[in-house]
């Protein structure tokens, strides 16, 4: 549940006051709309997004036609399968609730939570957790619109942050991770997933890919609890074949769409193999997607320790520098 007492101005870090259908700083210099109960806390000078875009487009349910198309898409074979997120999420929930009775109801921030991510249901639906779901746009689960580069929350107010398939879409992942670190309590946890062997899938809003160690270094101000592949080489191969077919289809939009929809009819079985492959060392070097679960620390993990943590099959002598 969103607690407005935890909110801060994303531009200045100052507390916000409710003023009708707005939230504002005490001096009134910064004002943010609340659209149908959803605060929009975007610092325009620091973000790609503008407040007017949200004022003119309010949250609304998906029209029946869109629901029908989505149902049809779900009925067709898919070349995507996440085989390991549920394992990591179970560990996260255990860390939050399973050891000892927590002194308070743990608070979890979800960045990019417009819709429920694959494998997150055990966390999102757990009655013992207080979950706040945010995104950069309105969505069926969004309680607050914000930019991950400037999280509009006070320091240390969350026990965990979940960031699934988001960091590849932000301009500055290091800055987003620093914000995650800031809003976490001293003993807070982070769970993140990023693509590795994946093609561009959000057009102009798709910037970055990470190897297993690349993701580990991004979260070097966290102690690793567990990490590894969540979507395996079978899914990576299926996506490659689909994009290859789309490329062969040429310049026709309809031909490309047809190729993109038809290819999974031939490759749907490849991601099903990943549940047997996901824990193999070679899968870590060829995974479609990588995950990291860790606990907040005050100093960064040394690079030599990160490099020494390589677990794939392409081991070579470590280089200095």
C-alpha cells in the first residue's frame, strides 16, 4: 500500500504535501498531478517523460478488443518461458518472512510493475508483505508513476526492491541501482532480472544487456545471496530464429508480423528444454535472461572478487586492469 508520508519530490528530495488533486513541495515550486488516485511523480528536468503526457492520458481499463487480442496471443504457442524466477522469488520471500517473525510488515517496492511479472505472484499476492508497484506509465497494477532514475521515496523506507526486466530499458542503470540502494533499509534486499542473449524488444527504449558477471558488478554494493540464469539457451535460440525469420520477411510490415507470429509454431518446444538446462554452467554463458538476489552493503565488492565468481564454461586466465 502506498503511504504518502514516504513520498519525496523527485527533483529536490523534499517532503510532499497533498493539495487537492496534486502533491506539492512546501514552497509550492514543484507540483505533481494525482490522476484518478495515481500520483505522477516525474521530475521533468531529469527525465525523458513529461507531466503533460500523464495529465492528458488517464488510467483506463483495456478495451474488449485489446483483451480479445491478448487472449488470442495467450492461446498461441510461445517461444518465451521463464523457468527459474519462482525459485528466486521464493528465496526472497523466505528472507523477508521465513526466518523469524518480522518486527513489522515488510515493505517491497516493485519498479516496472505495470503488470505482474512472470514468477512474481508468490510475492505480489503474499498477505504478509506490503507491496508498492510503480512504473513509468499507467498500468492495471500501478499505484504510483515514477522514473527509476529518481525514485520519489525517502531514504531507507523499503525492505526489498524488485526490478524485473527494467534495467535494459533505462538510460543509466548505475543511477537506477544507486536509487535502489538509497531507498532500501540497512538490511534491505534487491531482486533484479535483466536480458543477456535477447534481441531489441522495446524499440528506442532498449539500451543494455548484461552477462552474469556484468549484472553482478552493477550490484556491487550488495552481497550476493544467489544469482544465475532464469531464461535459458533454448529461449535464446528460439528468439534468434524468430528474429531471423522476421529479417528474411523483408520490408513488408505484414510479412514481418506474420513471420513473428508463425515462427513460434515451430520453435515453441525449445524453451521447454530450459528447465533441464538452466543450472548447467554453459547455460549461464548462453542464457536469455539473468537474475541477481542480494543484500545491501555499505561498501562495494572488490572487482577481483567479482571476477573470481565466474561460473561459466569459458574460463580464461584473469586479466588485470
